[in-house]
C-alpha cells in the first residue's frame, strides 16, 4: 500500500512513520488515524486497529461510543465482526446509531461460579449485527451479587472485534487500547458478471483475481477458476 493524495479515491491511505522508522498504512476517518492491518478486495473489507469501545481497564476509559462512519464510504461489517466482552457478572447492552435503538446484549458468567479472573473470561454476544451500521454504543452494567462485594473487580471491555481475532490464554487487557475490526467499503452481490475484451479489466500480478468497472458505483470481480470447479464468482 502507498500513500494517496487523490481525494476522488474511494478512501485515502496515509503512510505514517513509527518510532523505529517503518511506514504504517492508515485510514483517516473523521480525524482519527486507524492503522490498516489487512485488506480483502473480493470481500470489500479493510481490517483496521479500532479503539476498544467500552474499556474500564484504565481511569480514562472510553465512553462506549464507536467512531461515527456516517458520511464516509464505510460501515461496520455485519458478517466479519462479532461483539465480545470480558469480565464476569456484568450485563452488556449494544445500541445502534441512536441510543434508543437496541441491537441486543448478553449476560456474562457469574463471578461466583467461574474461578478464573474476570479479565480473561472473554465471551461473545450472540446477536445479529444490522447491515449498514455506521456507529454503535456499548455499555456494561454491574450485575454482581451484593454478597460478592469483597471480590476484587478486574478490568473488562465490550467491543466489536473482527471474527478471526485469536484470543490467547495470556490475553492481557491492561496495556491494550485497540482491537482489530472489519470495515466494509463494498456491499457484495453474488451472481454472474462477465469480463469481456471491451471491458476495462484489471488483474493482480499473479492473476488470482480480476475486476472491471461496470459503473461509478459497481465493480465486477471474480476469482481465477482453479481445479476445474466452477463457482459463481469464477472468472468467465
């Protein structure tokens, strides 16, 4: 990836130098630089390092509000992200673009039952993420039994996180402020589209996939047909 100055591009990639002199590609969304971790052209997604939405591991914790993607070319991917939380004995509630638009929530395991420290009890919230979500609000309510008042509360988070993020046994929140998240820049429509000689066709160097522009807002993209198996997204 390289820096782009053309404002007419779908999105602008900024190359920022780190302390060791390396260049890191980032997106600037509403004044916030988000480091780009991965880019998937055929899925229409870009994976970024996004601030953890609700985070009480530090005194200056986030207030639970995500970035506002309204007016940008992005929305939070509804198929490549999951809501995750850590802790125990808390009720997690997730709201959509408006605080009165409840998406859903989940209840964490009881602190009394689970012998692990709450900082590494990480659970997913099984709720459906609405398509086209441009912002969300995460909240964590203390549901601890009063008889448990002497149990020390450890830090926790509630946030949307990329579905392929691997939580390890030594996952430590104490120094973490960001988590990988998938932003959708293209909406997939599965079906057949044909690349012909008259099309303005572009392909990757290794020929793994190609694409052509059908209109100002639509691309036809396809993978190379491998193994003689025909798929609806195979190039024709």
